[in-house]
């Protein structure tokens, strides 16, 4: 559902953030990192931005 939502609204950083959290929970840190980086590049003013930064910092590179 989140992947579909991000395809429908690709300029929504909050959707990318939630997709990244789901990817992290599914043990897909590479995809989660990519989506968090994309979300934060779009905006640093969305609900969950502080958590997005913290999760990104904790993901392996």
C-alpha cells in the first residue's frame, strides 16, 4: 500500500518516511536508507522528520 501511495504521490516526503519505516521493519535497510534520504532531500518540515533523521543515522551505510 505504501509503495503504491508513493507512486501516486511521489512528492510527499511523509509517505516516503513511512515506507522507509516499513522497509526497515522488513529488514531492508538499503531501501529504507534510500527513501529516508529522498524524503529528507525533499523537505525537512514533515511529521516525523526528527524520527526520520534518527532512523537514517542508525541505519548501516
